[in-house]
């Protein structure tokens, strides 16, 4: 409930707060004209402010001058209206509106501003609006209820986080925006330094290094609602700048970080109305997530788990299986359940598997007599079919889908396929949400050029034998909700020797490491406590809680998918003088 506004010449109440309890009393409200209806000598106005909608009525007998102004009102005009709150007649009550039992009978009005006709309707929640148009006129779009709801929720989430962390002795500390490159695996945005021609600041991809320096500096529990900048090719849920809750703690191990964050996120879920089981949240190893769900951010809500059936097919005469299994590959499968799936849809599903690198998709329907209807049925022995049916817990009518490939490709293809099936067939049970920690990630993976890169980032602490990079796990953890990675972090390296060795493994020699991260390495040599932390994507959390697909719907002024801002026209050219001052143009 909002506090009543301080009474002033514009208002003494919020539109959305006036209910039957306020009937028979005078009130003054301000806002925008949402709708205007002329009704046999009466004018009805729906007045909108941030809190909601209130119906105003203008009677000609309350003053000819007042009525004349009311007749001039159009959509989005800004007015302040004084009047009496009265109960509506029974038949005029609007049960869909919190203020639907009353209306304000106007006795006076100030017309504060006129408005051009908006390019799209603002109060019809059911229509789909063109997003570019919305972004171009974001000021108007922000007046729409879905945007107000999203930004109010966003505020509630951020305030909840602040309250929860301050109660746990965290300090909110800011770190620089103009800084040096932080390697989070994306391209940097660069800012030319006028005072040092030819030199550039990088915008932070995250506050990672600064928060580690804060730990070494003794600020044992830090957090920040931090803006991060990554110059990546954008996708639906990406923005060139986005907001993280960034936090770090000293003298901790994994369980300490996870514990604090579970308490905090549990509050966030509560505030966002997300019905999830209470912590502790389940933990699943990266290896298990990849095997069962084909993804390091699994969505387990709709089953369709992936089963490795390689062992049942080792002796198979089917050439594809034999050759894949003979060269260290795997055969994995999903039981897609009983469903009429026409040939055309099977072809579409095969295309999905192929898009993720698989050579093809094997399908088969289990028949009443325990055999399979499948293009490859004739190549499988009775024993193999029986073993497959048992492994996949299949019954007559079930559709089985299999991929034979390298373990990585089979995981990627079947992981994508199960999401596609869930989308097509609407398999997520209504209202179900799953929260999961993914742990025990590999420390390194090979990039396309065959060299090692850190799966998380190179400041993550490894466990295992440093001389065998491929065998190392990292002390990282990700929080995944309904298949969305909401956050990720790790226990960090606090030993300068280990840090140096990790740089070496990813192909950075001592000189390069010193030149790029000398400040970190030096700090590590002056007594670094064991420390670790995490960062959460605020935009994603709010989008999930608000039930929006796109994070653009929970950001006040987002960029389009191609990184531009139709409102301000950014990015834009700058004038020659600026370029010359920055040393980017000679004359
Ligand atoms: N800096 C990391 C990131 O932005 C999070 C962390 O390790 O705390 O993903």
C-alpha cells in the first residue's frame, strides 16, 4: 500500500488508492487522461497515474466552464481534478478495477498540459504493439500498465536484495565504469582517453577484478547493483549493457556463498510471487546435467530425460550405431511419450537435431507386441529392442528419439530437442518452477583452435592436478531456474602461483599476464584471503518473475536486438571536433 501523497495544489490522493472506504469525502488527483466517454450530457474520464485508474465524472450542473474544459480533454492530456468520491450505482460497478466501486465527481480542474495523439493505444493490454514503435516512443510506452508493473517489480526485487544483503553485513560499494578490460569472454566496449591519445578505457564486462581487490583490501562482504557492458552479437535475452547483482565474500567456501544466496533468492522469489520449494535447492553436477538434460542450464520441469543407451547397442549391426560406438561416440535417446506425431513433424524434429550438429535423428514407435515401428527396426535384434524399451521405460504407443554422435553433439542435439518438444506440445506443468545449482564444472574447455580456455573465467579456483588441465574441475556454481541461468560464480584463486599457472594454461605467458593483470597478481602477493562470490542477472530475474520472454520488457530504456536505441538514436555519429579532441581524426 502506498502512503498518501503529501497534499499540494495537484493532489492529495493516488488514483489507484481511492476505494469505497474513501466515499463521501473530497479528494484531489492528478494524472493522464486514459479514456474519455461522452454519455448523454455527462463526460466520463479514466484518469491514470502510476498507481492505477480512477473514473472521473463531469456533470454540466457542476459548472459550465468546468464542463467546457472537460469537453476539450483528449487522450494523454495532463490534469489535476478536485471532487467528491461517490459510490457508483450498483449496475455501474466495475469489478475488474480496484477503484471500480467509486468515481470522483469533479468540482474543479486544472488543465496542466495537452498532448499530441499517441501513435498507439496505451490502455489496451490485449493488443500486440510493434516493438520498434514502442521503443521509439518509450516515454509513452512506459505509461502502459505492463511496463509500470515490470518496473515496480524490478524496484521490489532490487530493494529486497539490498535489504537481505545489508542484514547479512554486506557493504554496498561502487567500482569504476572507466577501467581496463576484464575477461568475461566477450568483446570490450572501448572509450578513447582524450588525455592520453591512443589509449583507451574499457567498460567493465563485470566488476570481477575490483571485487577481488576489495576482498584483498579487507572489505569482506561486498555487493553492488552493477552495470556490465559486453560487446557481443545480441540475442533475444542479451543487451550490450545489463545489470548484475555482483557480490563477493572472504574466508568462505562454496557452501557459505550458496547459503547466503539461497536465503536472499528465496526472498526475491517470494516478492516476485514465484512459487518455488524452499531452500536448500538441489545441486547437480555439470556432468549429470549434460547427460540427463543435454544442457548446463537444464529445465527439468517436463521430464523427457536423456538416457544413454550405448551399452545396449555395442553389438548392433546397424552401421551408424556400430561406427559411432566404435569411435568413442554415444547413442542417447529420449522417450517422448505417447502422441500422434506425423511424418512431417518427425522431419521437423530431425532438422532441429541437425541444426545442433547431429547427423540425423532416429525415431521409433513402440508397438503393442513389443517391437518397434521405425526405419531402423530391421537392423536391431529383438534383444536390443527389448533393452531399449526397458532402458527408456517405454510403453506401447511411445515415441523414442535417438541420436548417435559424439557425447557433446548428442547432448546438444537432444538437449535442444527436448526444449523444442516442450515448446511444441506445451509440456511444462502449470505453475511449476524448479531451482537448481549446477556445480563441479570442468575448469577448462578446448576452443575451436584447440587451446584451453576457462569455462567460467580464469580467476576461478580449480580443483585437481594443475599439470592435467583437461581433468580439472572448477569451484564454480550456477543458479538455474526453469532453464534460465540466473547467476553464476565461484571460489577464486587466492594464490598468485596458481593464478599464474592458470594464465599459462590458457596461453598467456608471464609477460602478458603481468601487463594485463599485473595489478591483480601484485595484490595477490600482499596477503589475499580465500574468497568467492557470484553475480546474478537482474534483468533476467525480473523477466522470469514478470513472466516476460524478453529482458527488454523489464528495462526502462533498452536497446533493440541490434544494439540501437530508437528513442535517442544511439549509437550516433559525433562531430569532427570531438573526434579531433580524442585523437581519432587528425584534421
Ligand atoms: N564475474 C562473473 C560474471 O560476470 C560472476 C562471478 O564470478 O562472480 O559472470
